[in-house]
C-alpha cells in the first residue's frame, strides 16, 4: 500500500482481505490522513488485529460478500471508480451501496486483487493530493497491479507487511 499511495500521491488507502470462510473482506491495513484535534494529519500505515478492528464501525472494518458491491467486484474482477458509478447506467444496481461506502471510507477507487480467478483482497484508494481524477493510465496501472499483486496478497497479509 505504501508504494502505491506514495507513487500516486494519494491521500489514503485501505486494504481488505477475504476471510477464510469467504463471507467477508476484513480490514487489515490503512494509510493516509486522520483527523487529530480538528486537523487532518498524515499517519503511517496501520495494521489491524481482530481486537483493533472491533473498535471500528462495522462498515469500516468489513465488507460482506453478500452485498451487491462485493458481488459486483467479485464477478467483474475489475477496477471500480466512483466517478463511473455516478454516471454510468451499468452500475445502477450497486450505485447506492457503492457510493455510500466509498464516501464513508473517503475512497475514489476499488482495486480487486485477483489470484486464480478469485478476488482475494480489495485495495481501496482515496483522492490524489492534486485532487485530479484518476486518468486512463492510472486505471491501467491499477488494473495491472491487481492482477500482479494477487500472488503476493496472501503472503503480505500473513506476514503483516503492508
């Protein structure tokens, strides 16, 4: 997460991993800004244990596989952009749920991490520091990242190196 957020100058990122029972994606790491005494300040990557996740709101600590957003991501295995969801009719079935979750997490894009045709993890990325939208080159790079990182996602999640 650190190289992606640093290279693309992103404000924040979240990393979710599929649970062993395949029922949810649970938050394992975050990076970006948080509000401290009314001022947004950058923080180093934070990893989450079960105990740490329990202190977060349910919508932040996990994404249920049974939800329309997860079903779409798992089915399409494709990068999902907030801007596209807002304007493209093909996202009508997931629009409300996806936009609400993205807004709550302050994310602009979802990158599925795919291995052996399964979405084993999800990388959520926030706005760029420049406040510019993600362009076609960014999307192509993130799609390739999702494909290439799939093999490493299990190793990374188990080792705790984000």
